[in-house]
């Protein structure tokens, strides 16, 4: 397997970046102790937002996840009478197995913008064949040849985020895309205890004699040094991008930057925990992936005048060297790290800044893919 891995240590101040259904910050048991946790889904969402907003990828290189597919296709069918276009869209989506109810698909669909453009064009060119009336619960008939043509459009559309994170369609598994990237749930390198912030809000228009709070409540939070891990299967990424190695290279570097610099944004207006990573390392080559969370199976404990971030980086480097010694490194292998902790430990070359890290990673990916 040709791969690129990322290993990140990030200390965040008191925060509630990713909460559960009760509003509590997510956590997990690991090594028998309660740890802070950020879900992989939340991290991937932050990466996709960075792809769009920074921007690291163009619109045509990205995908859209939505139930509002009818509205999106209507926008692409500008100039067609709305009722005719809406009927054709719903018939096309029903034919593809994406049931439409009250103008929305039954579940979220993840489609590349190129796929949406091609689907809209296919509908525009076949308005008459797709404009049949739906009677009762029976769906309008769509010619088999046209249905197959519409299905061929759903090829991933060379959307990088779709290629990285995959697409699962329970009703149409043959149209699914296996993810090229795997993202672990972030875990704290130490045990955590949740804390509570009790707050009150004053009613500005209260009369002077009314001294009570206008509102009160509490919010849970914790602070943590997080270990974050992700790996990209480079060959699978190229396959998902229809053999486009240049786009795969661009996508990997965009993912590296976005994954390193983003976190979910939960409760940031209340906590402003904008703390960049203190340790960012990559490992690239041919071999098996390695999540190094076992470095923290025994939770780290603070030491006087030694930050947890430095202890975490030293434990990570020690685990890295242990696995290399027992199982061997990747063959061939490229690696490098940004280290703001001052950790002791050899084996992973230290680089000056994120630009140098991306350049080193680009060198590795180009060699592995033959770009």
C-alpha cells in the first residue's frame, strides 16, 4: 500500500469543540481511563469546509452533501420552465433510486459538482422523456437506456473530498465510492475530567430593584492535548480520481494542510480555543499504516516544568521508533516533522515550517505516484 500518514499533537485550551446529543464534550475510554475525544466525522467536516473557504480546491474539484438536490439541479436548469424542470428532476432522481418526498431526497447525497453538472445536462437533453406525470404512488416510467445513461454520470466526478472520504448509498451500493482516507477519532494523551462553567446573563432593561439574572445555565468543557491521526491510500485516491495523478497530488497536499490546521468549531464563540498544533509529522512510502495512539495507552501525567505537549511528543517518537525497530520502516520511506515542543527523540527529521513540510510530502507523493 502506498500511503501518506499524518500524526498531530494539539493542545487546546478549555473548549467544547465537538459535543454529543446532551451538549457534553465527547469523550471515550482508552487504556481504562476517560479521554477527551473529537469524532472523525467532525474533523472531516472541518477539512471539507477548509477546502471550500480558504480555498484549497476549486468548486469543480469539490462535492456537495445535501438533501436539497432538486433545488440545486433547478438552479443548473435555468431557462427551463420550472414545473417541467422540477418534474423531470424528480423523475430522474426516482429512476436513480434517490426517492424524493416534498422536494427533498430521503437521505443526504454526496455528489461531485461535475456529477451535478452532468446530471443537469442529461436531464436538459431528455426533458420530454423525463416529463411523465406521476400518478398516485406509481413512479413515472423512464426508458432503461436513459436510466443507464444517468447512472453513468455518477462516477465520482473527480471531486477530491468525495475521493478522500467516500460515498455510501445503501439503496445503490454499486454507485458508492470507497474512501481513500481514514481518519481516527482524536484522543487526549492523558485522562480528563469534565468541568462546568456556570453562567448568568443580565437583562439590560431590568428595573434597578430587580437584581436577579435574566438567564442562567451551565456548559461543560475540558482542556486537552490531543493526538490526531489520518492516513491516505494514494493508489485508491488516484483510482477514485479516474487516474488523474496531478489532481491526486493537489488533493493530498490540500488534505495535509487542512487536516493539520483545522478543528471543529463547536462553542468557539464561548471559548476561542484557536490553538495551532505543536507537533505535526508525516510518514510516506509503501507498507502498512500505523496509528500510534498506543503511545498513550498509559495516560501521561504532568511533570513539573515539562509541558504535556512535550511529554506527548517524546512518547510518540519513542513509539514510532519502537514500531520501526520491530516491524521495519516503510520501503521506501519519507518523513518529517514540525516540532514546537522541543521534544527529545531522533529518527524523524525536523523541518522549519509548514511550507517545508508540504514540500517534503509533495516530493514523497510525486515519487510514489510517478508524477
